[in-house]
C-alpha cells in the first residue's frame, strides 16, 4: 500500500512548479540575466556585453528564461528587447517565500528528540490536506 505524504509541502503540486523554476534560474548566467533585467528592459547586445558572453549563449539562456515564462521579448525591427515578466517574478517571489521564506522559521526553532511515535506518525508535523 502506498504511503500518503504527511508534510503539507510534500503533497502540494505548487512545490513542483517552484522546483522547476528554481532549476531554470540555478544556472548562474540565467540568474545574472534576471538580475540585470531588474534594472529595466535590455537589448540582447546589452546583455551580451554586460555579462561578457557570446550572442548564441545569450540567446540560448534568454530562450530558456522566456520558455519558463520569466521574461518577455519585444521585437522592434531587427532588435529584440528583453524584460522581466513582472507578474511571473511576483508569483515566483511569493512561492519562494511560502516554501522557503525566513519568516517561516519560528523564533524558538524546535529540536526533535523523538523520530516517530509507536503509531508510525511523526510528532508535531502538519498533516497534508486531503
């Protein structure tokens, strides 16, 4: 018989979405691109020069970020301008805070002195909603 997760975050599909987005931004160049775009819309040539990367590499990383829904592209003639998708960044920030925000840590962060009760359920753990 399959076991049901007892931790709320283990049963929440939003955790999977956050994980996928964090995988996208775990690449340092993509993280730097996002950081650069916080100061405003940039032409791809500005991103290349600012990060000292080639045009194909910049285009690849911008494509991954765009596919993940984190940035938008605006075409003007032959130029492409990239900007943060502000709603997506706000959702990412909210999800990150929900799961990993420092404000979730209680001031009296508890130690655990017992692993499991004889019934097999963990002590003091929020049950997943069913």
